[in-house]
C-alpha cells in the first residue's frame, strides 16, 4: 500500500433489475442524467498537486476505444504499437513488458473476466473513467446486469 504500491482491484457488482432496464432503455441519456454527471464536478485536487479523485461523468458507449486513456500512464508510444487491445491485462499493465500484473490478473475469476471482456468489446454497455487521478474505470453492462469497477493507482 501507499505511494508506488501499485494498488489495484477488480470488483463486479450486481445491478438492480430496474437500473439495468433503465440503462438498456435510455443508455447514455440515463447515465448523463445522474447527479454526478449533471454536476460535472471538478476533481478534488490537493493544494500540493498530489492525487485527486473525481466523479465518473464522461460516459461512452462500448466497444471501448483503443486510446491512451486505457493505458495506465497514457503511453502514446504503446498506442502506436500494433497488437494490443483493451483488456484487463492492458488496463493494469504499468509498462511494456510488465509481468507484475500477471499474478493479479490471473486471480480474477474467468467468469467475471469473460463477462467484462464481452462488455467492453461489444455494443450495449457503457464506460467512464474517474476516481483516483481519473485512472479508474466503471463499466456497466445492462445485458448481464453487472457493473465492473477497476481501480488502479
């Protein structure tokens, strides 16, 4: 834990049926009408310029875009390289060739990993970045009734 601790988590939540139905029916309109999105609150930055936390407000429809934002440190050089796709492994990877993430990624239940990969790679789900330094991710999948929260520092 702490600075340089490479803290990370992968959590799957069950969505209430009425919330799944509302997201399936209204999509981005529903998500963008949430209080956090309507308020468009600025991130809570510390006076020292240190870590901040912000809401999940900039919602997008899946499939997830192959952009620098997906990568832990928004490494433009990695974006230009062929052969990578948005996945749990690339989300948690700190640098090209990083194997430290392998133990963590392999500890995620295949059921949840498969459901997450389907949600991010097919239409019908939604995602937003936010929380710690804007580097965390929420994916909501009304088809499966799940919400996934991926934390990384």
